[in-house]
C-alpha cells in the first residue's frame, strides 16, 4: 500500500512524511494508533506530529497526497474516502488518472509541471465510486518526503457553483448571440454546452410537431463531424426513445447500448452511441422539443437530468423567441413574394385579355380575306404568314394566362401516380439521352383534383428545365409522395403555408444549379438566364400559375454546381364533387337548319369579325355591344334565340349573369362563352352544365363553327 507508516514519538512531522515509498506498506490504522498512543503526552496533549496528523485526518476538506512521478495516491483523509466512496485501502491503490476524468486529455507530465509550479489551483472533474462525475476545484501545494517532492491536493466539490456560473454565462452568451445568429447556431451552441457540462460527445435538438411527432433536428459541432449534420435523415423521425420522452413527459436515460435510439445501424458514417440521455422541454403541459446528448464516458444519472433540464429550460425561451422571429420573417417574405407574383399575374392577365381581343380581330379578318382570295393570289401566302404569327402570339399569351392562373381548366379526379405513369415515356423524350431518367412513385392510390392537361404541361416544363440545366451527362429523377403538413410546419417556414394533406411531386436534376441571387426571380414571366433566342422564360412562370390555380405550393432548392430540386405540393382530393364543363369534340359535327345567334361583346371590332364569320356560315346573327343592349333587343324581338355567344367579362354584368337572365326568356337557349381571359369551368356554376360551353379567344373560323355545330348536335 502507498499510505505512509508512523515513526517514533521523537520524530518530527517532516521525518514521518519523509519515509520512502518502499516503507509505506502499513495501513492507515497504524497512523491512527500512533496518534492515540505514542503521540499522546502525559498531560493529554498531542505532539506536533500527532497534532498535524489529527488535523489532516479529521479536516472537512478532501485532502490527497499525490506522487507527481507516478500519479499514485499516497494518502487520502477521512473526508476523501467519504467523498469518493472508496475505503482507505481501496483509494490508496488508485492512480490519480482513475479519479481525474479529464486526465486522458492531459500530457503525461502534467503532475510534474504542477510540482514545479509549487502551488496554485485548477478546475477539473473527479470520478466517484458510482462513476458519477463532480466538478471540483483543486488547490495544490508541495511537501518534501526526504529529498522527494510530493503534491498536496485540497479538493473542493463546487459542482453546484460551477453549474450555476456555467448556466449564467451560457444564458448571457446566448442572449448576445441571438441578435446576429440563426436558430440553428443557437441550438448548436446549446448542445455544445450540454456536452461540455456532462462530458458527452454527441448532441441533438429535436423540434416536436403539433401531433407530437419528432421533426427536423439540429446537431452539436461534434455531431456534425459524425456526419449527422449531413446524413440523409428523414424530415419526420420515428424514434422509440423520443416517443417515450414525449408520451411520458419526462427524461429518459439509456445506458444500455442495445436499446439506444441513436443512428446505430440506420445510416452510414455515424459514430456508435454507447449511452444516451434525452430530456423534454415542456411548456403549458406540451412537449415542445427534446434535447439529447450521448456518449458520456460513464453512465448518465439523475444529476445529469437535472443539469441538462436546467440548461434546456434556460435556453429554450431565448431559442423559441428567435425561432418565432425567423418564422415571422419567413412568412413575411413568403407573403411579399406572393403579393408580388399576384400583382404580376394581374398585370399579365390584363394585358393578355386586351391582346387576345386584338389578335382575335387580326386572325378573324385574315381568315375572311384568305377565304375570299384565290390560292394563286401572291398575297395569299402573306396572309397565311400573318395568320401563323397571330396563332403563335396567341400561344404566348396563353402561357401568360397560365401564370396569371386564368387558364381554362376542366378538373378531374385522377390517381396521380397512374396519370404520371402514362406521361413517363413522353417525359423521357423531353429529357433526352444526355441524362439518365428515374421515376419513383410513392403516392399509390392518392387522388388529386386537376385538369390532366395542366399536369402534363407542368411536368413537361419542369423536365425541360431540368434538361436545359444539364450541359453534359447527368440525371433527372421524378418522385412522388404523400406529405402531411401541420400548423407548426407552416409557422416554421414549410413551403406549404396551409396545413393539410398533399401529394408532392419532385423533379431533381444534377445540373448547373441556380445562383442565390437568381432564385427569387425564377417564377417571374419573361425572366430567363438563357441567351437571347434560346427561350422566352415562360416555362417556370407557367408552372407557378398552374400550381397556384390548383391551390398548391411550389418550392425550389438549388445551389450552383449542386443541381436543382423542384417540389410541387398539390392538395389531396378527399370529397366527391360534380365535374363541370364539356370538352369540345375534335372533329366538327355537321350543322343542319338555320339557327339564330345572339352575339354580345363590348369590343366592336370583335363583334364585326365574328358576325362576318357566322353569317358566311349561314347563321342568322343578332349583335349587341353590352349586356343591357342585348336584353333590351331580345325583349322587343319576336326572334327565337337558339344560341347566346357572349364574352365572359363585360361592363354592367358578366356573361354568366346575362346567360341566366336570358334563359328565363328562352329556356331552350344554348350558351357559348368566349373570353380573352380564360376561366375555370366551375366559374359557370349556376348555369346548366349541358347548356354551358366555352371557347378561348382568339379562335379560328373553323374552331368557332365546330364548337357551335357540336352544341346543336
């Protein structure tokens, strides 16, 4: 044993301390006996040696004598045995590195350096017999054993003070950081502190959704080096231990590796966890988040729960405030973006309406002239070129209307994966051979309410955009899934700003990516990063319009050189609704018998050209340039109105209101709506489905006559 043996009563204290190590084989009972016998004077007083030994042995302070050469514990007083839990015999067999927890990080000569310093103090953590760690302050000095220097440690347990000071400093630092750092950085700082205070090396912070499932998590600095900050964790995490914490609303310790919830075996490139502690953050009886630490060198205990719970409680209110501020900022940005896009959409729609009326007149008059000219006339070809250019301009306007969410749509209840499965061969062709193509279906029987032609247009635009982003070899991946969005997700900046169930469609490419300065503008019409003559910039604005028209959401994640991922969120269909609208037949139906058409449009040029078309085809045509004029005309006329051909958007009243009024006079009347604006067929609610039809301006003579003959078929 390394406790020292007592000398004769005549020896001084230093002589007693100076016994060499090979003579310190007796137990500390010998020392006590010497105090009780040899060192007691006849008058009952102690000798100086016995006096100092008695003080040393019975002092409340934890006192250790350490050999700086070997780190062996040469002596520990009664207070030390009480503090550490080992008996005097056991503790005398230990080395300091078995008690001093951070010793494994220290240089082997650190004790020699202390001895050379002579005296001082330092903070450390000491392990006790139950493997718990306590923060201690060590004041040290030196004494001489013959010609050998030994270290004299006075150890003070100041865990409570250390924790209080650490928490106070932590809160102060967190408050200072809050103004200029993100929520993620505040969370990492909190986790780093939790690791430091407990001696852990893994840390995670999980947010809890309204339905009490574990959402996105933040990592400590050391955990990021474990690849947890980069590994493909799911957005919603289903971990058993976290579920226990949430359901029981209390901390959970797992010192058994077999039952840990950490990423063991689930993802690659992760350090294996050996121990774990998860504490909940509870507000108003609800678990808001969980703080998790792992890989402490010894088992976690109740002291760790208390300390980490205090830390989490101190940090949460600051973090939650920052989180709310960031969420509010994101919501404001999203609102401003939506308002800007809405204003652009209104402008685009208004311009499209006026241009469509102009194009309708140009197209109509050119067709009339072409019809009257002989094919040999040299001007016929010029007129046909005018006609083709007009149709091309009309197609461009249609793309603007798609962005403005004013397309004519005939929504149907469709199985998303089934519809996309039919489109995949065409989409492969769009992508081309320079990129590999993958399709992963994940919505199964999920249904959406959408015009299939719009879905086709949306997917074609996204795949064409992905193709253009890939300059050499690359890949394009289409994936679908079902996503449930909670209110808390919307508040936290989820692309979907309304809660509910959505079918998501993602189109990812490995192309050039998008610069962060360009990203906010990609959905604006006419915006394009392509060279002049390489595209109009309508593709993504059309996608945006289609998604918004179908009450969905659109997100883009991209970085230069790292590819792009577009994700479309479309509401799942849950209720049966009656489909409205009628598709016009591909082939014209022969028309027999003279029919009377009431033509109403507030644009005189449109009225003239359409009347000329219809009269030439054998229809009797009544015209009006306002709804009230039309009502007055038919009220005074004895004519039977077979068909109302009316613009949808007019002063005084819209086309639907005019149709409803005239149907009261002519119950058998059919209605064909037309507009430079386009609209959802559900906008015709209130008009008999079999009586309501629609044609978009500008149209050709053949399209108009085909539509009319189909109505009377």
